[in-house]
């Protein structure tokens, strides 16, 4: 009863501040409350369908009371009105379909399983715009009633964390994300740093967000065409790092390899060298494989033929070549394992647990913590597949 009363008090206070905290009947004891930013709608900061932005918030305590990890959800992109309209019918484009969720991995609240960040303020920003939080088109697309406002969503949530939740007093902060959210962590890294107190230690962490500008198996730049359409549809150019767009066409500034060399803020790159999403969508996308010769290989790397494995080894070589050179920047952290996986920081069993993936006998959560706290510059690159028996080959989000 006391817990119920406390939640009602918090909800009443939240309503006065223009956001709504939701506890669902479906929520389990480990689920983290959802914050619907109702007040942001008036500023046009909305999901694709016009619904309010959402984040999940677990407050920090003790030594972590003024420390923040802000993690952005992933989920690909939408390149045209038809693709974006599909997302309106689920949580990728509408907060109406979002439900409470639990925190794990880098957001986990246990000292044993997340020793460096467990008692920090932990935030998960939900992704409902399809542009890696870069879109800002004033006009509503009338035929399908679509709002391309991803950047406004990101800024509204960050402003709420700063002005309402107390992130304006941050001593330590880490902007992180997985997949399309991992890309967003790179694209918004310096901007996030500039919004935090000048005295704060601010770094950025990208998990499975290092999408490479490479040719597919038919010799085309399929990934480049995806980003060109995303940038044009969502009006992303003005929200991409000017340090890149001043030198490159805007769609190229969606590729980390052209942005990372211009960053001022320390960055950690976590990626599988055989990233399962990139193999499916950058290396062997469906338009490049009309006969579906890669169908089985894309489902399970163990099903790849010898010639397909040779192509995958070339992809790894190209991926490593697109990374900043180890030692080039002392503030850069890297953990590039030889797994066929996508997103490895959000699940406890891949972040830091018995049997978690290792490179040079170091687990991901340990490498990231060492880098954040300057205990060690972790720039770990694995040997080629299939050398690493600790890999967990799967696709998470």
C-alpha cells in the first residue's frame, strides 16, 4: 500500500511538470517506469504518428547520484512514407504501443553484474522516429499523417533530463545506444557533451552502431542509398555533425567512419566484426541477392559456404580498415569481437557474466568501465572467425 501511495505522489508531481509516469498492469517487479513527455507534443517533438516521446528512468543513488548513462534504443530506419507508415502501427513509430521493460547489461542495477554503472541514473530513450533521432521537418506528411521529428524528440528528452531530473548537475555522463541508437550516440556525441556542465566528465559509447560505407555483393553502395533516402525524407542534414557535413555530402555523415575523426568527445566503439545486421543489410541485402543464395548464411554463419566465408573475411578486413587506427587517439576505446552478433551491451550474458564474450581475456563490461574511468585504454580487436569460442552469435536490440 505504501509503495502504491508513493507512486501516486510521484505521478501527481509529474503531471504538474508536464510529463506522465506510467505504471502498467503488465509491468513486472523489475520493470522500469515509462515517462511520457506530454508537454513535448506542443513543441512538435513527437513520434512518427504524433504521439509523445517516451523514456524509461531509474534514479541514481549513493556515489552514482550525479552520474548518468543515457542509452538510446535501436531499430533501423524508414526511407520513405510507406516504410514509416508501417512503423506507426508498432512501437517503432508510436508510443501508444510501448510497454514497460526491465533494464539489463549496461543499464543493469546490480553491483555484481554492472559494477561501474549500477548506481548511476539510468535512462533508456525509446526510438520512434526512424532517423536515428536526426529528423526535423516542420510540415506533416498529410497522406499518411507522418511526423519526421526525431531530433526534436531527442532534444525534448535531453532537456527534460537536464531541467527536471537533475542531469544539469551531472559529474559523470555516458551517452550510449545500440544499432540505430548506437549510430545516434556518435551523431549526437559532441552535442550531448556541450549540453552538460563544463565540469562533467562526458563520454560516448556506440554498440553495433558503426555501419560501414561498403559495397554489397553485387558491387553497389546499397547502404549509401539507404542513408541518402533517410536524410532527404527526414530533413536530417541540419542535425548531422557540421564537422562532417562541411566536408562531405550529408548522407555520408550518417557513416561513423566519416564522423568519428572529427569528434571532440571520447568515444568507445563496440561492434562485432561480422555484425549480423550489416551482413544481412549492407553486405548481402535482398536486392543484391535475388536468388537468395545468401539466405542460409545470413541466418547462421555456420551455414555459410567456403566462398561466402571468404567474402565475410573480406568484409571484416574492410570493416577494420574503416575504424580509427588503434593508438591514433588515446581517448578512443574499441572492442571488436569476431562474433556474428548485433548489440552486445543490453543483455547481461553478453555484457558481464560467466561465459560472456571476451577479447584478450577481457569482457565487454570490464573493457567499457576501464575505458570510462581511465583505468586502461581498451583497444581490443579480435582474431578472425571462427577463433573466439566465447561468442554468442545472435541479434539483440
